[in-house]
C-alpha cells in the first residue's frame, strides 16, 4: 500500500515533540490551503469519501492548553501583512497575501487570563471560559469564519475539539469503519458507557452500505461476525437479515427507511453516535445556537402577554390580512423579549348582529377567512371576513342556513373548509360552504346508526377522512367524510356534552354528565354513606372525561370530574385538554401524565354551557366566556388572570374562538344575540379606527376603540 503523504501536524504539541522554550511551532499553510492547522491525510479515506469535507482539525492541543507557553503562529489577516486589525479595518473578505506560496503575517499573541471564569466579577454567574470559547469557535466555523476561529484559538490557547474527534468524524463520513470503531476508545467510550450501542450503529451502517453496493457475501459476514455477537436486539437482527432478500438498492432503502450512502445517512449516523460521546469531547452540533434558542424560549414563556404578529406570506385571499409583519427586533439578542399589553386583542372592533336570539356557538374556518355561528333562532350563519385594517374590514353574512327545525347547538368546519356540519336535536346536516346548499341530512339515530337524542358535539378528524359526533344519548359515532356511517362506540357511562379529536390523530377526548332519572330510590345520600358506600364511588365518577384510542377504539383513560362538565378543547400539540366545569373553574389536564396540570378561576358558570378555548401564537392564553357577560383571559403556564373584558349585554357569553391565522383576533358570542370581534387597539397597528354608523344589511356595527375596561372611548 502506498505510504500516505504526511504534513506536519499540530497534534504533535500534545507530547511536546515540537515544543521549545520559546513556544509552539505551527507550519505555514500553502496558498491553496485554508488558513487552519494542517492534518494527516488518509489515502483510504480520500478515495471513498463522497460526503462534503468535514471541518478541519482545530487548535494547538486537545485539552485547550499549551502548558503556559506563549503562542505565536502564522495567521494571515484579510490580506494585510501588518498587525491584527479590528472594527473592519483592512478587511478584504479573507484574502491572503502570499510570497513564494507562504502567507506573510505577524504573530498573534497568546492572552493569558487568570482563573477559569469567563467574567471575574463576583456578582456575575459563573461561566466556564474554556467552554464558552469552544462554543464560539464551533459557531464561527459553522458560519464559515474559519480564519477568525483560528485567530481565536491562537489567542485563547483553546481548541474546539481534540484532533481525535476530527479524525473520527472524517472516518465516519468517509465510511472508514475500522478506524471509526477504533477511535471510540480515544473519545472516552468504555464498556458499559454506550460503546456496544455505538458499535452496533457503525456495523449497521456498514452492513447496509455493503448491501446497497451489491456485496452480499461481505454483508453477510458483517451480519454474522460483527452484528450478531453484540446480541443487541434480536428483532432488529432478524429484520436486518431479511434485507438480504431485497430485489435492488431502491427496495433496500425503502424497506430499511434509509437514504443510502449517497444521502444523509452518514451524517445521521454521526448525529446518533454523538449521544454516546461525552459532550466535553465532541461538542453537540450548533450548541451555542441551541442555548440561545432555549434562552429565547424561556423569555417567551416568561412573557405573559407573548403573542407575536401573524405572518401574512402565503395567506389566502379570504384570510384576514395581518396588521403588521413580525418584527425581527422582537427576538433580538440585544435585549430580553417582552410583549406590550397594549398589543393584546382586548378591543372590540366589530359587532355582528344578524341573529335574532341567543348565539350559542362559533367556530373559525381553518383559513381564518370565515366565521360560523350557531344560534337558538334555529339558524347558522357563515360570515366572510374581509381584508384590511379593523377599521375598514367588512364581515358579510354570505350564507344563512335556515333549514333546522330546532336550535343549533354545535358546528364544525371540514379540514378543507368545504363542508360545514351543524347539529340540532338528533339531526346532523352537512352544508356546502361555497353555495350554502344542504349536502346531506343524517338523522337515522333510531336505526342504530346516528343519534336518538340531541347532538351536542361535532369534530372532524384532522386528516379530513371523516368526523365524530356525540350526543345526550351517550353515543359517540364515527362518520366518513361523505356522511356514511362507519363506527359507533359502546354507549358511554355519561351523556356526552362535548368531544374533540387530537391533532396527532391518536385520541378522541369526550366529556359528559350523568343523567339521574326521576326515581323514589334517588334521594339525599347521608355523609356516612358518601364516605364508605359504593353509591359514593358511583357519584364521584358520574361526570367525567373519557379518552379513547382512535385506532383501536378502546378506552385509554378516564378522569372523574366534579360538577357538570360542558366543553373540552385539546391543545395543538395534543398534550393538554381544557375542560369547563360548572363550579366556576376550568381545568387543564395533561393527557401524557394523566394529571391535572392547572386550574383557572374567576369566571362565572353555574347553569349554562360555556365553551372556552386556547389562544395566542403558542396557545399560551386560556380564553372563556362567563355568565356575568364578560370574557376572561388567563396565562396558560402560570394561571395568572390577564384580562376581564366587558362589552356584551345581559346574559352569558357562551363561546369564544381564536382565529387560527390571525393571532391578534378572536371572537365571542352571547345571549345578547351578538358576536363580538376582539383585536389589538389601533395604536398597536400604527393606524386609527374611525367611527362609523351600522352598515345597512351587513349586520355589523363599527366600533370606536374601547378602553381597557371595555367601554367605548
């Protein structure tokens, strides 16, 4: 085998081979080489590596120190042959002046600082200086500032990583599996600390690449002699052996869920191996960026009014236009992030007043451009939301759906907004939202397929394949997108008052109340009976929330509830369920742990159905109506009551709904026959709202900006 050509290596300073009393020697790079310490080139790797070149080895030592010697090294500084310049002086985008192939330069002095803290101030939290500098070095190389990283290494004496790490990375990306395996010990892995798992990942990649290259015999040897002795996972071993029967490389990649040697599989392998290597040895990718992201996330969660402006790019023509684009300054690294309370949508900008009786339910279309309302007056209305600023925006009732014979209690938009479902008594109607025409009537409950009593809840399956309905007859029914009956769950132990389907398509979450039929046997239970009888146990579980597995249709978990339960909503991440209770409380349940996460109190709910919702850019607001005619808003993570918004007339605010596209808009409906649109005040948009008379035929009153207590200014 041809002897690999060697260059002088900076790694030699590890054992002091090139050290002298005057410092550490660094070779000068050639004109064609990047301005970094040079490394040994492996001829085996150079012939097989089809991946992008990895980061060069960095720094004079593997532990970030140079034994106290000052460092002077060859560093070309942006084409200047003079001293290091700052503040942009003499910058020519990294050009290097050369003479006879050698860079002309002046040395960079090593800066020796006392201690290990980044900042010596006693009042400043401790940050390890070496860790910080290494993260900065990684970030500089990530964005391409290689010469700057080299200068920082020489000035600080620290290196981003040991030469062994760079060699390991090159071996993995070049498919040099023997050397990659041998390098594991150099990286601090020992038996019992993930070494077998790491070897398994390397052998698996090696095996798959051999199969892809058509080297079946060699692949079989790897399976028998390297993978099988690890005894890592017998099921996985059987699966790998089955891949020997793949017809061609494409079949192999599809069955293995793997994109091949020419794809990103080696980079993914390197990322997987990262979890077994000490972070101090091999810094996780983009670590400084990760820390900054975590800091910004913490600031957002700490900002109780956080609600970033809505993006308008790609919005449909019927979606409400954003009042202003999101500002990059809102997430600046120069200052902590805070949102101004003035930008919260606490101002009534429109009142929709076409309904002639109590409005019980509202729901936005997924595009955000339409609002559907359901009323005791036996009609449902589809409102079109016009574009523009709140002062100029029109809300037009494009369709008034009048064919129900009973008050309408629930409604739901299909995922493509083409169909609107409405429920009244035991009927479900499907409407074409474009024309307002009735598509189908579902009312065969007494035949065992629909509902025999009032339909109280409708929810589409998020993939658009169908929808689910629930009713006071204790039935939950799954329908196809065309309205065909598909499945009915066994009768629940409660009368369903509301239900929803989680966004991840895994669960149906239903809430309900127990119905007490009049009977002489039903009376007041004594305290003694309540404390130790079976009757007490039944009563405690009468009102509850039940979670069903959507795929298996089985009951997954059940939560007993105190007081009557009127509604349920699930967060966009499918983790939290928001449940309204009749005793002036709203509960937030964690569906992952099965525990109560938080309670929200302040609103009034004793005898009416109140439907609350999540709101804001991150679902970080809890919004609810109330029997006192107000709208209440809490911060989800702290339970802090943020706003009490008056404005509706006498009676309950029955339902609230946050616009899914415009995070600065929500709607509420009330017994006062109206729907109110809530948005940020005009000062938040850099324009003013004008006063106007009610629009004839539109059912809308234009509003003056209201004050913080909801009164019109």
